[in-house]
C-alpha cells in the first residue's frame, strides 16, 4: 500500500538557469490579432465545407447561433462593467433603442445546442440548468 505524498508549500525549482535561460516573454493577444485569428478559422472551415464536406454544412450554419450567443454575453458583460447602451450601440453600429431591445436580458440563453456534447461541453453552452427550458 503506497501512501499519498504530502503537499508542501515550498517547491524547489529544478530548472538550471545556465542551461535553460528564461528568454520567453509573455505576449498579450490584442483584440485585432484575436479577431483576425477567429476570422481565419471561419474562412478555413468554410473552405473545408466547400471542398465537399456537406455533412459539416449544418454545423457551419449553426455557428451563427453561437456567435449571437457570444455577442449577447459580451453585451451583458459590458453592461455589467458599466458601459451604457449608447456605448454598446455605437460599437455595433445600431441605434441605442435597437441595442436595448435586442440584448436587454440579463443572461443570454441559447435556443438549442448546436454541437454534440463530445465537441462542446454542456456547461459552456448553458449557464444553469433552468436555462435549458425555453
């Protein structure tokens, strides 16, 4: 019977600085770079479908719902952070009233899951169990 190792608060650094210098710097992903990355992924997915993967067409179209859900969560977060409806509407290129009417709910709730559970975890789609019943 083996015993469990006892956790310690101190861990000795086993990296030898003379052999492994810390030359890695943390890079911050800027919004423009992240946006370009997401757009490249979508374009690559579209190319894959257009090259004959008809079974993936419905999943590609389902990304629209996921995008709407992501925008709704972003708007709710920005509102909670203190941004006004005027600020949000200006960034989205819509009228203040339009933004308020479209995203006035506290939490975004998707109508249905667009991916199978093995592709996307259930908890990432739904905030709580009560959101499952529309």
